[in-house]
C-alpha cells in the first residue's frame, strides 16, 4: 500500500493518520503488532551509514540486551540458538567468525535434517545425527558411537591409549585392539595355541638344546671350527676331519693356518705353479644335502678379490665334486659364487638352467663376512644371507638332486689365490 502524497495546507484526516498505522501493523483487525509492510513486488531496503563494519543493525530484547546484529560488512551474530528448517548452506562457520564457540548438533546450534556445502568448519564440534554432505559424498560409515567403520578405513575403536611401542592388532573378527610394548629383548611371536600374537622372552641357546634339536628334528651334515693342526698327517688330501668335513686339494692347491696349532682360521690356496689348481672343504662322500629336506649352510670367510686369474670360487651346495666344475651351468646347486672378474652372485641351478642374483651392491669381494644359505618349503625357496641380512631369495631353477656341502677356490692360470680367514663351516637339514 502506498501512502497518500500530501501538499502544503492539507488538513490531516483520520484516514491519513491510519495510513501510517496500517503501514506499520496492517489493516484494522491485524494480529501482528508493529510490522513493516512493503508493497507487492518491492524490496524492503535499509541503508547503513558506512561499508566497513563500523555500523550495524541491532535487535535487542526488553532488557536492551543485544540478541542479533548485522554489520555494514555483512557479518551476522546471533546470541541464541539458530534453528534451520530446511537446508543450510554455510560458507564458513568458525569460532572467530559468524558464530562464536559454536557446537553444530542435530538439535542444538544449527538444526536441520541435512547440512549441505560446508565451505569451512573450523574449531567447532560437529555432531550431526542426520547426513553431513560434503560435495557429493555422504558420510554414513560411522558407528553409533561416532567411530569410523572398518569398511571406510577406520579402526572402529578408541585408539587414544596408544603410546610408544604399542601395536594395533586384530583382537577378534572385525575388532581391533592395542597390544602394549613388550619388555626388553622380548620378541613378537604367535602364542602357544596358535590363536594370537604376543610378546615372549626367547630363551638363550644351550649346547644341550642344540644337540636335542639334532636328536629330534635336524641332522648335522658337517661342522668344523678348524681348531686342529692342518699340518697334522690326519689332514692329508681326501681325508676327513671334525664332523663330515673332507680336505680337497688338487694340482698343487694347499691348506694352511695363520699360526700353526693356534686353530680357528685356515686359508684355501691355489698354486702359483699350476693352472686349474684348487683347494676346498666338502662333504666328500655321498652328497648328503637333500634338496627337499630344507638344507642350510653357514660359513665365515674372505672370498678372493675379483681377478682374471680366478676360474671360480664358491660356497654352499653343489652336485659337482671338483671346484673346477663349479662354474658350469649344468649342476644342481645353491651357492655363493664368483667367476674371474665378476661380482659375487647368489646362484641356484636345476641341472639345466640357473637363476643368479648379483650381490655386488651389498658385498665387495675380499671383505670378511658371514654367509648363509637357508632352504624352506621343502626346497621350494632358497634365501641367501650376508651378515644376517637376506640379500636374495630364489624360487625358480632350483636344485632337485642331492648335493655336497662345499667351499673352495680354483685358478685358471699359474697364480696363487686364496679364500682367507675361513673361520667355521656347518650344515644341517631336516631328519627323515
């Protein structure tokens, strides 16, 4: 309704006065007090005297306490509870911005079945019983306790108790739990019932325990710590010593110790006078290492540095007896091997083909190290370790025949070469 335009000298009638009353609260009989009515098709406009948030439209209660305001920069502040019926599109809801200290709940500060398009929800606690929609994805994968379900990548349990060394593990089907850190020197293992993982103290090995293990499960194929005197007649060529060890020298090859009778270290030497001379230690008779009984061998030495005078040097298992045959690809074998100027390789052979892994990046020929070959799965996997670290694992072109335990060296010219500081060697396999 438009107010009647008046001119100078007009007399105010009751109808004129009622125009103002009706514009404020409606026509006679209206039940709304002091409302502002705008003509159909028009906007209601209010202009503040600045545009930099210095002035505001303020609504106060009967005690003159401010309950809502909008400043001249468009910022709004409500001091009560905002109930949104329908859809609320929130650009930013922060403790420092539109709502101070806000808690967003389904029945609290921001109320509604769906809260859509949240640009930023910062430093506020969101507890929405309905659907919180971010972009086009609905978060509907929480438990009743508000924990993210496993299906959505959550743990579905309160992990706040986790601390240094703790491990998250499966406690039962679909249930996660924390396993606290074990004690010093304990190892993580499977419990005796095979039903769970647990920390356990690993008992130290004893000689009795080792011997009892051989009684029940493993067979000792060969062993020596070379404490005997190699100059003794008992160490003649092709003779056995200690447990399952046989001395092999050919074409002028020799054994010698750093200090006679001191024991503990020997050298395997080729001859400077003969080519294809060799020296080795092996289990000479019968080739006792059975490929499907998970044989294992371990020794400590310095392999000879790479040189063109070297035919081959190797340690491990091989079906060929003479060291001069250990570079052939027609042997059943699992061994560390180097040929002439090449690096040390992990080698397995099936009798017709080989699988090789270059170990040059982890071991330099000439250095002292502990070498170990471990078979598992009844000979279906062969691991090659250097100083306790697995450096190669072979599962193809594997031996399928009996082999001898061996370590040795052979030259291809009249050059003295040797494997230095052979400290010990032993080999075992499963019993029948």
